C-alpha cells in the first residue's frame, strides 16, 4: 500500500473541550506523521467555500455556523493508506453510532459535533490540503 497524504481537521468542539492534544497523540500512535499543522479560525466565507459540496444539504447552514464558532486545527497527515486509515480511526460520522474507541466515539457528541474531519478520497484529500496549506508549507 502506498504512502498517502490526507487532511484532518480537529473541529471547534474538540478544540474548545481541550481534546486537541489527545487527538494528535492518538493519530501519532496510529502511525500518522504530521507533515504540517496550524490553528486558525474560519471566516463565514471560508467555511462556506470549504463545505461548498454540501451547499444543497439541509445541514449546510448549521455546519457553517459550527465550523466558524471557534478555532480549528487542520493538519496534513502521512502514512501508508492514510485516507482509509484515518477514516477508520475517526469512526462513523455520527458520534453516537461510532465504534467504541474511535476518535468520534471518544470526543464527539453527535453527527455535527463529531470532533474531527477527514478527507474521503485521494481527489478530495488533494483539494482539501490545498485549501489550508501551500506547497511551501508541506501540502
């Protein structure tokens, strides 16, 4: 399996709860290398752009509000099979349905406040990494 890069974003709920360090430690324990990471707050227009794929969905407005409610920690992660591995470590989108011990089970509270975002395919991983990081930063 080839080495891949993916994007992870620790969401405002997990940052506010003080879970950032726990999540990062777990990702490293799972074999991910953090290539680049930063902490920032999304503007309304940035959140709308990042989640534009969900524009027609009923949850879009609340998602934008949530993602602008506090700081986030986006990071580029690398390892063999990074995209699928991150999705396994994160667990189901709805934290209430996430398998025991997954990040969303441990640190999320529901389908929206689910602690972490991860890219779902190579194409989205590339686009999402480029949204937050330049090539000079290690994208």
